[in-house]
């Protein structure tokens, strides 16, 4: 089972990873919130039901939900057609964006990550969840030579900032020529841009 997307963020971190629609194959962009939408449709009925006894309230809500479900079923065909048209267009956009992003990553890393995802999808109860945040000490076989140089037992934001700052310093010391197409501003090093991106994401 999975937890509907709107309610998922109120759960603990493990639930957010293990029971997310976003990380589950073959569900598309399903959000799982359909059972909750009926309440929005009957909000106005509360003006009447708040004055009723339990039996009358139950029957009234039952009638309204029955009508809501009937109207939903009668419009399923037009709803599916509209959503399919949107999905086809949006899929093309996401495929192109993913391919461009994927092409910029090291091939060996992509192969390793893909194998982890496939293993988890085949047997999520025994395989390591690739979407769960981990520390270096818990996954020693994933430590790369670059991360070993950080001499840290955990990947933290400060450790990442330090690594970026060291790269920027090395670039300045060696006076490397930077391709103008790879930077946004010639006075802002790449590490600083990434750090600013992390700050923006936090806010």
C-alpha cells in the first residue's frame, strides 16, 4: 500500500520513502487523494448536517456522496481523454529534460544507480532503498575516492560546501581557463552558484 501524496509529508521520513507514489513503478502521477476530494464537494452540506441527528446526517451524506460518485463515473471518459492529451505532451518534455540531465552524468554512476533502483523495485523488502538518505558509514561500498578525501563519516551540507570551496580555490590557484558557456557570471564560481541554489531550496 501507499500513502496519498498530500498526507505523506505528515509521516516520518521512512514512510515518506517507503510508501511514496513518486518512487513506485507503474503508478504514473497518481496522487492517491481521490477518497478525500469528495469532502470538498460536500462542504456546503455542513450548514444542514450540523443541525441533524446522527441518523439523518449519515443518510444525507450518503445521498450526496452517491450523487458525487455517479457524476464522477459519468464523466470518466471525458476526464481520461483530457488527461491523456496532457500526459502525452508533458511526457515529451520530461523525456527530453531527463535525457539531457542523464547525458551530463558519469556513465558508471548512472549504471550503478540504475542497478540499485531495479534491485529495489524487484524486491523492496531486502534490497537497499536508493531513495533513502544514507550516511557514508552505513554504505561503505558506495564511498568514492572523492568522498574519502573529505574524511567524513556523514554527508552533510557543510561538507559539500567545503568540497565546493576547495574546488573553487584550486581553480583560482591554477588559473584554469573556464568555458564561458559553462558559467552564469564570470565573477561567481560554480561552487558558489551551487551553494546559493541550496540556500534557495531551503527557503
